[in-house]
C-alpha cells in the first residue's frame, strides 16, 4: 500500500466515543504499518481541557482497549510524537493555525451533525479551509432539505473533490469484495438480475441496544442512523451495473443510477418498531423508553423494515426488502438473493411438492463470507430433496484478520482516493427516495428485545416471510 503525501490531520471531537473506539486505534494501526504520511501532526480538538500529554494518555488508553492488534509501547511512543491537542472552548481556528505547519491538511468532523455548520464557518473564517479536505460522518442531514443545506455549507468551505462523506460499511472487506464477486465471475453476473432473482433481502441486525446514547438516538432513529446510508449503499452496490473501470467516479456514477431508479418509498410499505424490555443472549435489556435521555412516550424507531422497487432494466419487478434494528435476537449484516422457483412438473410422482429456492448470501458481519444454497438428492432409492450449502469463509480461506474499516477509509482519504466515499448526489437521491416516509411516519410497533422485531414486518413480504434472524444458525 502507498504512503500518503505529507499532511496534517485534525480531528474535531477527538475525545468522543468515535475517536476513542475507532479513529485513534485506526491511526495507530496505520502508524505501525508505516502507512501514515512521513511528516504531519495529528491534532485533536474538543471541549475537554487537555494538553498534549493528556491527549496522549487518552489515546494510549483508547488504543490499549480497542486496537485490533493490541498496544505495543514502543510503537505507541513513535505514534504519540505526532499527537497534539488544542482545546476548542472558543474559536479554535487561530490556535489550530498556529499548530499546523503543512500546506496540506485533512479535517475530520467526528462531531454531532448539529456542529457541522459552525465548525465549517470557523474553518472558513480562520483561513484553515484553504488547502484542507473535509471528512464528515453520517447521517448527512436528517432529510432532503437539510442534506442540501449541509452540502451547500460544505461547498462554501471546500469544493466537492475535497469532501469525504464517510460510511464505514464501505470500508469493510466483504463489502468491497461484493464488486469482485459480481464483476470478476461470469457465472455470477449472468444470473444477477430479474431473470433469475425473485426478491432480495438486506439486513443490518444488532443484538445490542442504544445504551447510553439515548439523547443522541432520539434525534436520529433507525431510518436516519442505518437505513438511509448503510443499507442504501449496500443496495446500490448490489444493483449497480458494471462500471467502465474501477475509477472512483465511474463506480460512483453507477451507484447514483441505482439510487435515482428507486421508486419513492410509500409509508404503507414501511414498518417502524421500538424495543421493549426483554432478554438478549441471557441478559435482560431495558426497553428503549427506559433509557436516560429518552422520552417516556418516544416515537423514535429502533427498528425499521421497508419494501421498495428499483425501476431499472436489470431489476424492474424484483421487490427489495430492507430491515435494520437494535435489540434483536442476533448480530447480523447480510445480503440475500433468492432465486425464482423451478417448475415442478419434472418431479411429479416423486412426492416432492415444493423445492427450496436457490439462495446467494453475502455475509458482511460476523463470520464474513459468501454462501450458495441449492437442492440435492438425499442418498437412497427415493427421490428426496435436501437443501445444502456451499460456503466460503474469509477466516478459513485467507487465514488473516481483515483490517478495520476505518483503517482503510482513513488511509484512502489521506491518499485522496474517493472510491469508498459518498458523493453529494448519492446522499440527496437516497433522501429523496425516503422523503415520503419522513413526511408521514407510520406508527410505532413495539417488539420485545431479543426477538426478530415487530410481527407486522412479516406482512411486508409478498410470499413467505422474512428469512428469520432466529434461524440463521441453521442455514
């Protein structure tokens, strides 16, 4: 992998949960691999009163707890020499300008969305936006109008080619492999369309709750937190046509075509849920409304399921079912393509009344891999069908642990590579498809923590039901 050009990195919100769990450990891993710029400071800024030594101690503890490979004191000593800290109580721009020495820099806004606009204005007023690139975290706005306003604010500070809208799912090795699996295998791509596929299910299930983030989650909910970004990005990668090349803009152009083709989602095609007290993995989880910072009559969804249509030549007529939620029975992110039923005339007189459909499953997390389910005959004199599975596992095949998504994305941003980042028009088309739901939110359906979600979600399916989360271990 290439070493990025010399530049400084500024992290707003440097003492927050994202920086502690993900950014500082990822930057440390890049340092141990020699993949940070040879010259350049890593400057943290936040409202906490710290100096350089205090920030280094904070980073030390974060890396010791969350680093993928563990803390090596000698490696950390080398990494820590880069770390600086500027308190952001008032007007941090001039203080940052005094610390930053290089003409090129990248600024990471690891802060709540409400802080984006004032920080962007501060960067512009202090002159720091000149020569800077900006990384921002999702959600990119909270609806179509706010997304457009955010994009306008970003463009007043830096041009589009210096903006990196980060969705960490795009940095996952299995998500990137989806493109190679599809476009590198003739057999796969030939069947990857409405001629063979009957319907598609995309799932992001979490067995954890909102926990201490109640006051923040009240402002987002599952639709804004996961559906509009993570799931719509997986949908775009699943449905996109082969790009002309792996050039960043060629890839993003094809994703945009998919997002443009999504028929606006009707509120009647949506189920919103919220978890109540229940048992998850043998432990009792308090209900969402019991959490600190959450209204006792909150209507914020912790689960959302919807059905949508992609009106393209490849996918017209194929229903797509998307769901995400917290407090569910299992942790699972996957894409499942179900193939059309086969004619049963051939099997008349054999006792076979139905055949399980072929199914392709891309497991994003955990147990990253790809499986293909098909039908075979059981040994014996009678024709008895049995569903079987061919399975590819990253861990078993490559004997290596993939890098964390933030390692890849931070390295790409430092290189100036936009391939795995989201473009302005992608965000706006995704919001446009969901705006009818935002304008007329369906009522909340309650479900106990540790379940598959609201029972009403099953009614979204045209035939059968959601592939149950509780049956995943039996696939």
